[in-house]
C-alpha cells in the first residue's frame, strides 16, 4: 500500500471515529433530554391532581400577588402563598408536624430552619427534586454553581445574594458623611435617635446585631443598643416609616422593599457604608426548602424548580428588591446600594458555619446583653 493510500485510509478512519462519537453523544443528549422531560411531565401531571401548592414566604404583597398569578398561568393549578415572617412560619410547620396535620409544602425564607426544623427531621431534600436544565446549568448561577447552605448540600437552596442595608439615615437630620464608622453611632447627639428591627428574635435586626457583635464585641453592643437607648420594633414598615419621617433619624436593619419604596416616594433616606464594617452577603428570603411529608409533594417539587428558574427569580428579584444569584436576569428591580462592590471583602452570612455555629452563640450573648 502506498503512502497516499495509507494516509487516505487513516483519514477515513479518523472521520468515521468522529462521526461515531458524535452520534453516541447525540444519542446520550437526546436520551437525557427525554429522561428529564418525561420525569417533568409526569410530575406536572401528578401535581395537577394534587391541585395546589402551599408556600410560606416573606409578607410582601406584590411578591405574593405576582408569584401566584404567574404560577397559576404557567401550570394550571393554584399556588397559595402564605406571607408570614420566618419565625412564624417555623412555628407553624413545627406545630402542624407534631399534630400530624401538615398544610405547608415549601418555605421561602432564610437559614433559621438549620437550627430547628432541619435537625428535627422536618425538612425534605431539594437537590434530588431539581429537574429543569435551566436550573441545573451551573453557568446560570453566580460563581458557576448552585449554592446549598446545609452540610449535606441538599436541603437549603439559596437563590438570592446581596448586601443588606445595615444603617439607613434620614438625610434631613443626619448627614451621611458624618457616619463613616459604626463607632460614630455612639455620639451623644444620636442617643434616643436610633431605631432597629428587634434584635432579640429572628430577622434583619438580629443579623445586624450579630454582625456588630462579630466586629466589635459585647461591650460595644451594650454601648450601642443600651447606652444609646435604641428603640425596637417588629414591624418592618414602621421602622422604614420612622426613619423616613425623622421620628428616629437612624435605623438599623431596614428591609429592601421598604427602603426602595421610601426612595421612590422621594423621602430623604439613604444607606451609609461604614468603612470598618461594609456588611456581609445575605440570602435574605431567597432560600427555598421543602417540608417532609408535605401534603402536595409533587406540586412542591414543581414550585421548587419553577422558583429557581428565570421566570420566578425575575419576579422575586423585582418585587422584593433582592438580587438573584441567577446570571440571566440582570439587575432589574435592584438598587445599586444593595450590590456587592468590586474589591470589597464581604463575609458570607448565609454559610452553614456562620448560621449553625456563630449565630447560636451570638444570639445567646445578645439575649444576655439585651434581654429576651
């Protein structure tokens, strides 16, 4: 055989190998496509028979309304969104589980359940329920991966991540440039002029207090919260109203929807960024969990996949003003004051270590310092 014939034979062999490889990969891809699609179609059919999915989430009226409408239109059965604070949702699920009369299928909120419902076995894994390619594609998520906050990386799927507003001021009463450090809040002129979401329970008030404790220690917490005679509230709208009207010209832990609304109304409120504590990354209300032995398990799995997808994440981001971890949404609905700044080192306040190890110790210290 001549050299040219041998070369043509080798080239033909390579071409044949390439064609066979392409066909095998194509068959595998088609099989995978058929596999997830069949599984998804069966789950949707079973969910429609269940007829409803009941989800607890933050009490944001527009979020509830738009999620319910979009979900019903997409799947043809009802999403019942129960807007409650996280602590109330946990209490309700625990009470129902003990009584053997569960009504809740899924929960949107933070990581609090890592300390109660999770160790008690009240939650079901979410990882094995994720089906849709748009959810499982790591390229669709910041950091190139889905983020789970539990030690098994199966139960707590975090879909939101942003820098919350720790300190907000009424600019008619307090110049933002006068607060460049957390220690500036100890100035005598600010005594009885500061309000906060209650730091003695779950929520943003506790997150801020724990952050301050981590930065400066117990003595500073006493000087700030007790020495400055800070006023507490468990009403997020009241806190935003107080700082907007100047009743308390400094507020700690104002939630994004209330702050954005105040800014849109032209009220004189601004976030300040202390150099000695720029804040930490929060998942806020964007962690989705499934309840074990839920009454509508297939509907819950449909909601899980949908909520982690582009459509629901766009709605949740826009209506709650909390930045999604998805990369295909953009910044719609999120003010720049909540965006992580390039070059700034932020701690992850939604990691398992922070939630399960630091926070319980911090809450005990805060309880001893501030009362319960």
